[in-house]
């Protein structure tokens, strides 16, 4: 079963230019037994961008990421990472897999130094950077602890260090915020943003839309292995502009009658309704063919206001709308009795 | 040197460095641990010492005391006194009777052969009348008698023919005790027969004393050493056991560390840094070093024993070369199987079902070591020398048997077949490993494993 792509959804697939891109996937397909995990996926992640890879559970995110990492190989299509294959560029890529894993009895610093060496660092450089990063990520004093002694959140932070220790050009993070408390999630967001500011290309999958909204300059949404959205955040906001004003009048009674009746009569206004989420706030829907600015001016001129704002669409709403419009939620996995790990 | 070749050279050196890093971690977390020190080094020597020293002591304490009455129906009247005499000498502490030509030589042999009871105190109730048999038999049934021996009168004649001593014991009688009765009865009957024929038993037994033969082995250098046939038999099994233990122990470690990396979910992290092949070869190399440590320790102890027993002439240089070559072959065969299985399963329990058939096959050399080492050029030895997983184990038995040389062409052929098979196994294991390390869920069947090997 494939996801249904409506014309509106199709209009939101605006891939970036492939020239000079960090990641280019061309017509990539992947099956696991009878399950078509990824369908003819085209994806371009420009250098220096920070891209959110979104989709419901089982959409094919982790499979796509593993193909990008050359951990899985596509049945057909081409994957190019940093101009070659991920195998050729492993040392330039940092990867935080969805399933967190550490050597339980290894000491934290030793574990990080080991992975640093596997990523091409010298033993001394790996050790120095490991200690520096432990401080940076607010994990002082754990260097000599065994990994199994750490809490789940601390283990996740250690794994994040393992992904960034070798200062990769490209950082691929699969659900980097899952399992983190709000304080650590905020810390992680800050670190990801800093790495992005340093010029690294970052792609991360997440279910947390507000996080993607804050961090990403580009979002890709897939469902049932099919790409449903691929655009910059601005493009998404424009395309999914709700053309709705949130208006908080000083009082609901205005000259000539009630607020809603008065505003509905203004040119360019389609309708008015109360905002269920905010007290004393009205949602004013602007006609699709009208410019919201004159409507804002007209309301402000005729009604004393406490606040008026053009509402922005939330990524969460876009996500839900698109996934529902495409025909459902996540498909169950059913393939061979033995299946490759596929949870993305 | 151009840029391209410099980059290729740097990549190659980086790849080697990654393999070495994996190998060092594998070695460190296997061999430099208390667990390894205990299970692979201390425990086997402890077990050996236990078997050598403690077990005989413990076993001697477990033998039940032998006390009671034995009845003998002896129409000749010649055997019963000898039996009484023998048991009299064994009475008390259970110490063997005096050696030499005394009546108790058979009892002494028995005492030497088996663990003797803590104490022996047996009285003999003798009768010449066969009519007492039923009553005495009833007393045996009621456990009032330890045994009843019915002597055929012809048994002490010069030509005893089919004459037989009938010995009846209660169904609950200890087999050790029955052995003592048998030995005493045999010795007593022999003495009675010799005395009945008018000969002097002491003189006759001297005539039949086994001649002592002092066998000396002459080495190629002309040095002589005392030939110890029993110890010589130990050399082939010793070599094979060292090979077997060292390769299987590190193979087992390879299996468990691979499974651990899968179950800890660290595999994907590793695969983001190294290719499956680099990981596989790093692990194999690391465990090879573990195997090497074990070879050094066990081989060192074995060599010390050989030197102490003055049997160094039985270990020619070529045998050491063969041992090294077959050890490499055996290790890679076992390691590739274990790595492939470890990559395909999620826990040790699942691994057992895949490893069990291989283990059964590799137990064959252990079970056949005696016929193979006694007849190293026999059909059994020759055929099993060309069955790939068995090759190194069977061949080391054959070449170290030192009873007759193995044809050079067979040694060469076994090397060609063995290393050819090893390369094939490494290739198959690498392909299975590549697929298996990311597999989750139900473990694959052996057929599915082979199918993975054909995936692109």
C-alpha cells in the first residue's frame, strides 16, 4: 500500500539542488521481504543545512538513514554522501543510531576514545576530545565510570559525543531527543545548533515537531517509504499559511454590535470564531484572495485591541494533515520471519 | 607519488589502524580480564590438579568396608584354606599382603588396581558337603553371607578342562567387593592346583615371573632415553587437546562478544565507523591473539613436561611447524563459524542450536584419537584427514603419533584442502556476518544462513 499524494502535498515536494549537496538519494528503493520500506526516494540535503527527517513510526526514516550510512544497501537507486559513498567517507560522518548502544563494562572515556580511534583520530587526540566534550555536555566526572553505571539520558549524551567527537562534516542523528528530559533536550538542541553554526550539515529524524521547527531550515516528511514533503521551513509555512488572525479585543462589545458580527462585515474576512485555546481571543479567517495586511489595518482601526497577530502554521499540524491526507498512520511491518531492524 | 596514490595509501593505513583498534579492544576485554585468567588459565590447571591429587583421595574414602562371612563348598579341601589365608592377610587395615610369591599376590594386584576398602575383615566358612548348597544359598539371599563359592573338584586337577567355580553374591553386593572375591579365589585355586600336582608354588611362580625388559629409545642424535609407551600415547592427544582447547575457547569468546555487541545495540555504532569486514577481521585477529596466549601457556606447560620426561626427541622441529600451520587452520575454521553464528543470533541460547551440529562434528577427533594415533595411516585416519573441519585436528593426531610417518603427499594435500576450505569459510562467514550483524528477530535456519552468503 502506498501513501496517497494529493495535489497539495505534491506541491510541497521541492527538492533542493543536487549540485554541491551533502546527501543525494536518487530513486532509492528498499524491500524487506514483502515490505516495501522505501519507495523511489529522491532526497537532496544541501551542504550546511540542518534538515529534519520526519515521519510516523515505521515510515522508513531509519531505513533511509541506514542506507545513507551504507549500513544497508538499496535494492535500486543511488546514494551519494559527501560526493561518494558513506563507506568512503565514514570518518567525515557522525552517526547517532536510533537504538542506543554502549559497551556496558567499558569506561566512558575509554569507550569514547575507542570510537574516536575508529573514526580516524589518534589515541591521544581522541582521549583529549572525549574529556573536553564530557565537560561541554555537562557530564563531568563520568569519564572513569563504566557505561552501565550511567542513566539512560547520560548514556545518550555519551553516544552523542561519540557521534561528534571526530568533528564530522555531516552529522546524522536518528531520534536524538528521545528519552531526554526537557533540560537535556534543550542542551542537546543548543549543541546541535552550535554544530550547525560551525558549518556542519545535519540531518536528524524526530517525532518532536516543535524541536524540528526550532532547529531546521529544511524538512522532509516520509510515510510508507514515500516522500510527502521536501521543502524549506519557510516554503512550508507559506504553503500551509492558515490565513488566520488571532485577535484579542479590549472588549467584545464594539460600536454597532458584537465584535464577531462587526469583523465579519469587514472586506476580506471570511468568518470569525472563538479561539478554544485562548480566552477572549477570536480567530479571524481571511479570504484566500485577500491580503491579510489591509484586514489587520481595518480591524485595528475599528476595534480597540489588546493584540492582533497573523497565525503561523505549526509543523505538527502540517505533519498530521499530510499524514492523514496521505491515507493513514504507520503501517505494520510484516516481512520474513527474520527481519532487518526497521523502526524508522 | 601523486595525490591519488597518497590518499589511497592513507586510507589503507587508516583501515589497518581501525582493524588493529578493533583487535586490541577484543584482546584486551577478553584476555586481560580476571574472568579469562580464571576460566582459561587457572581453572583448567586447577581441574588437572584436582583429578591428579584430590580425586583419588576422595574416591578412596568412598569405598565401603568389607566385613562378614564367605562360605565355600570345597569338596577337595584344598582351596578353602588358601582363601582363608588370603583373607586373613587382607584383614584389618586393608593393606595389601606381602609381595613376592606369597599367596596374596593376586590380592595385592587387586589392591594396586582398584581403590581398596577402608577395612577388610572376612571370615571363611568352609564345608566339603555339596548338600549344604541350598541352605547356604538361602543365607546369601538373606544377606547373611557376603558370598558363596562352590568349587568344582576338577578345578585343582592337572587338566581342569571346563571346570568352574560358581560364585553367588547378593544382588546388592558391591562390584568392588565381588572383584576382591574373584581375585582371591583365582589366586587360591592356582596355588591349590600347583600344590595338588606336587609342585612347589613358589618355585613355579618364579619360573613364570615376567621377564623385565628395559626399553631404551635412541634419538637421531644417538642419545638414549627410557622408552615410556604410555606417556608416548599422550603426545598425540596432548597436541590435539591443546589445538582444540585454544581454538575453541577463543572461538567461544568470539561468539559471545559478537552476540554481546548485537544485544547491547553497539553494533550499529561500530558499523558507522568501520565496515563489517574491518570489524570481522579485527575481531578474528584479536581473538587469534587470545588463542596465542593460551597456546603459549598450555604449550609452555606441555613443553616443560616433555623436557622433564626426557621425551624431547619425540618432538621434531617439523612437528612444531605442523602444529603452527594446523593451529592457524583450525583457528580460522572455528573462528569464522563462531563469528558467522554470533552475527546471526541475538543470544547465546539461539546460538547453541546453530553451533551444536558443528560441535558434534568437531568432537569426532576427540572420540577417535586412540584408533587414529595408534594407526595413523589407516583408512579411518586417512579419510577424516580430508574432511575440512576435522583436517587440522586429525592431522595433528597423525603427524604427532610418531609410530609410523605420514606420507608427505598426504600432509601437503591436507594443507591444500584445509587452507582452501578455510579461505572458503572466511568468505562465506564474511558475507553472513555482513548481513547478520543487523538482523533482529527469529534466528535464521542453517539454510537461511547459506542464502545470506549469496546476497549481493
